[in-house]
């Protein structure tokens, strides 16, 4: 049976560094590209960093039973105002 290993943690905790080192030593591992509905950030590449999709596309994947796990993150936008 195949297994999926997932490295997760807070931002800037070294996930990418650990991931790179594991791939260097375990060339038999295959990578997967996750899907996200959040907007693409600077430096990210479609199909490499993530597959970027909208909520409608996510619903279609769910109807096709293609989703292994789904998470929702609730974040607040911070808006700075300069008052004069």
C-alpha cells in the first residue's frame, strides 16, 4: 500500500528545508502538488508550488471523490490607515 507523508507547520519553521533534505536522501519518494483556493503569492508557480483553483473547481473535485483532506483557515485581513 502506498503512503502519503505530509510535512506541516507554521510559516518559517523550516518545512521546505527539511523537505529538500529528505528528497536528496530518498530519491524513491514521489512528490505531489496540493490544491489551494487562496490567491497565488509572489514567486509561486502554478503546478509546482500548488494547483491554484477556485471554490467551484474544488466542489467538482469533491463530487468526483478526489479530495483526500480539506482544511479551512480563517484569517483576518489587517488594514492600516494613515490618519492625517
